């Protein structure tokens, strides 16, 4: 990162190769939309390049800083598109294929995505960061901007809500 | 550890008991060996598996190339600001630059020219040019 701060393009390329997949996965799991995930991932890494000088190595880990940029961009996108997203979800509910029309696996996949998308923003972020991205509770708390205790409460609420919603699919899983 | 406490900890820290905070980990591991604890742990693991199996991320096509192309072509207006908030010599250098230019111009301007002379040269040079052109036409 020190080299990137000096404008070294090769160092930036290496940094991109090392972190792009993970950051893109986080954003995709947050947005559940391929185009949005790519747009936000692109903007995240452009900000890393353009604002590299504002990164202070002694104060925060690079991955935390990087995920915080991605997280904030996701939050901005949610706020801008809240109305649109709500409309989309409603439209999907109205026109969604029936369970018979879908394979069990596809139905389960949709249910999980819908369940996560319906979680409040911070619960979703906490769950995705810790459960699916493998970030520590402490790092996830720094990314979202809450205490570790608050983060653990967010995860617990998210898991409880999802377990209730996905109970049938968990039974399918066990069958 | 009670059933409720175990369930609460599973929700907070996940189904991998090794990731639990040290305090309470041993009690959790012991409770997981009981029938109710084992059932809860199995359900939590099924939940984790359900999430990780279904939330597959599609591979972004061409994203890396787009980012590199944009990064190397776009400039951020915040660049100057972030440059200025760096080491202290930078804002000092920026403030001193106009002074340096002024001194340089001032010292290199010929001393024989007073301000009045300079004004007169500018004011009358055009008249002389016009007069000169007129006399040339007259010839």
C-alpha cells in the first residue's frame, strides 16, 4: 500500500489482484445484484487509488479501510435506490414463479437471497462480513462503525430472523 | 450452561465453537455433547451450510480491466486537498511559490525604469507606432 500511495501503478495492480474477488463478493452479497456489485466494486477500487494518500497505516488495517469504503458505498447505494429496490422486491413477489416451477435448489437459493436482502442494512452487513467473508468480529465492527458487542448483537438478531424464515429450507437441507 | 445461553452464544459467535471467546468456550463445548446441545449445534451448522452453499458469487467479467483502465485515466479533485494535508512543507511551499515568483520578477526588472517611465513607454509606444505607420504611408 505504501507503494500505491506513491502512485506506483504496478503495486496498485497487485493490490487489485489480491483483494478484488473478496471485496466484490462482499458487495454482491450485500446488494444481490450483479451490475450494482460491479459498479460499486469499481468505485471502491478507484477511491483506493485516488485517495491512497489519506490511508494511514498505523491507525487502521488496509483490509478494514478497504471494506469500509465498500460498505459506505453500499449504504449510499441503498439510500439512493431504496424506493426502486422496494418496488423491485414487490414486483418480484407478485410475479415470482411458484414453488412447483422451480427446482428445490433454486427455490432455496432464492429464499436465502430474499431473506438476507430483507434484513436491516447493518444486520445484513454484520452477517455477511463475519459469516461469509470470514472477517473477525472486531474488524467487522470497525468496518460498520459499531462496538464489538453491538456487532455481535446484530449478528445474533440476523441469524435468529433468518433461521425462522428459512426453517423449511433447513429441513430440506437435512432431508 | 442452559439451553437458552447456548442458543444465544451460537447466534452470536457461530457454530464453530473454536471461534467462541475463551470465556465460556469450555462450557459450550461440554454442553454441545449433551442431546439438546448437540441438536442445537447441528441446526446451527445446517444453517451455516445453507448460507455458504446458496450464496454463490458470480465471477465479475472484465471488472479488473475496467478498474485499471479507469484508475489510470481519472484524476480526483480531492488529490490537491489530500496532497496539501500531507507533510507541513507542502502548504508552506504552495504559499511561498507566488512570493518567490514576485521576488524573481522584481529583481530581474531593469532598475533604470521607474514606474512612470514604464507607464510612459506603454502609453506612447502605440502612438509612435501609429505616427510611424502614417509617415511611412505618406512616403
